[in-house]
C-alpha cells in the first residue's frame, strides 16, 4: 500500500470552502472557546486571510491547517509569531499532519525573522499539549479558570519555544 506524502503549502483563496468545512467538522469543546462555525459561514475575513495559513494536503486533499501570525501589531513584538489555530481532519489523524504543520509554522516564522513561537491551549486538551511539548514548547504561563466551557472552568495555558537555528 502506498501512503501519500504530506504536502504543506500556503493557503489560497480557492481553499476557503475546504477550510471552512474542515473547521466545522473538527470543531470540539476540547480546543475551541468560540461557538461552532455555522454552515455557509466564511472561513476568511479581514483578520483571517489566506496568507496567514499553511495548509496540509494528503493525496491532493486539504486535511489540515495552521494559522501563524504576529500576536500584536506592535513593532516591539515583531520578533514573535503565534499559532492561532490548528486543525487536522479526523481521516488524517495519527499520520503526522499536525507535527508537519507545527514544523512548517516554525520554519515559516524563522524565515520571517521571528525568534519565538507561542500558542495558547486549553488545559484539558492533553493530546495537543503533549504534541506541543514534543515539538519544544514549554509552559510559560497559566490563566486559571480563564474560560467557562460546558459548565466547567478551564485553564488557558500559554506555551512558547525559541526559534534558534
């Protein structure tokens, strides 16, 4: 059996429908603080443009994305990039897609001159936290009870890693 290779590329405007569908089908209270996306809701908007995303393909199909952006517009923060969204289709889980997206995000951030890569993850999302730790992220802060999700208070964990060569 031939296993297709994971291909990572920058998102394009033409990916919007596939990314919107991926966003809807992967939504979970395990990682999301926003309400589930509605069918027909656009994926891109003024704050979420194609250039902010890297897309993973398997066999030509979009199976994942990561959003990598500056955390603020401040010049004093220009050396940092932040992951603000990562999703992998259920059909592609366990195949290294999330890891490939994280590594591509780090490489892109480094190429843009960033020295640090940060992210936020919900405390109860153990699989994501474990993945991030294996990719060099460490806990840099905890906001206890930051979100009330499904009647329970959940900590928001801030993680980061250096982007040294």
